[in-house]
């Protein structure tokens, strides 16, 4: 199994560290970079094992017939990763097309209370 990211999603990890530091969510750039790298590693290594759901139609703007999985990073933030699954040469490939957090997209998901 492989997990691949669209280029624009890969760029989000760089931008995430910058935003976390510049907006004061994390006080040190090294800490912001580690947060972003940790999220990337977590998605890369555990996405295939995560429970996933069919993404609501609102997310079709990022790709058709996607699934999503959640990644809890702390008590305030959950990241949602939207992806398609393909079989390529007998190998399962997870293609991450979009990611966002609960502060931005929760209202578009059917979340359990």
C-alpha cells in the first residue's frame, strides 16, 4: 500500500507550519514544523488502517467519490483527510486530494456527537 499526496496538499504542510507560527498558535517555528511533519507522517503511515467514511457531496469539488478519515492532533483540532483509493498494478494506492480541520469543514460533515 502507498499513500500519495496531490502537489497542492503537499504544499499545505509547508503553509501549515508557517500559519501556526505566524498566527501565534505555536510559539516556536521548530515546534510548528514538527507539528506539520508529525501530521504528514501520521497520514502517510496510518491512513490505510484508518476507519473511513464516504465524503459528503460538498467535497466533490476536490474529487469525486472520495472517502475521508480523521486524525486527532490535540483536544481542539481534528484533521480530515479526503482521498480516493485505486488499484495500480496489484497495489492499493491512497491518493490524498484535500485536507482541512474541524475549524474549517466540520459543518459540512455528518459527525457523531
